[in-house]
C-alpha cells in the first residue's frame, strides 16, 4: 500500500505528467513509456512476463530511480 501511495504522490507532483507521453520501442513482453515536459521526464519500464518494473525520473543533470519492483 505504501508503494501505491508513493506512485500516486509521484503522479500528482511530477511536472513530467503535464507534458506528452510517448510509447517507446521495446520487445513484445515489455512496456516502455516516457512522459516529458520541459526539462523533466519520467520513464516506466515494465516486464509483462515477470511483472517487474522501474520508474525513473530525470531532470537536468540528474537521474533518480523512484521505484523498483522485482518479482
């Protein structure tokens, strides 16, 4: 539940979600989405087979992994 709350907080506060969403090329069992707005981007990389994912936020000169789930 805490991780879900963190994702909701991120969705409500990251300026990346005020921009454009792009579906990036990936293997058929993977999902690679990127939201961009100005100098901020947020990337979701998910493996639909293993159900694992990472969420990474990038701002000018820095990158932060916000969440990782590995099954």
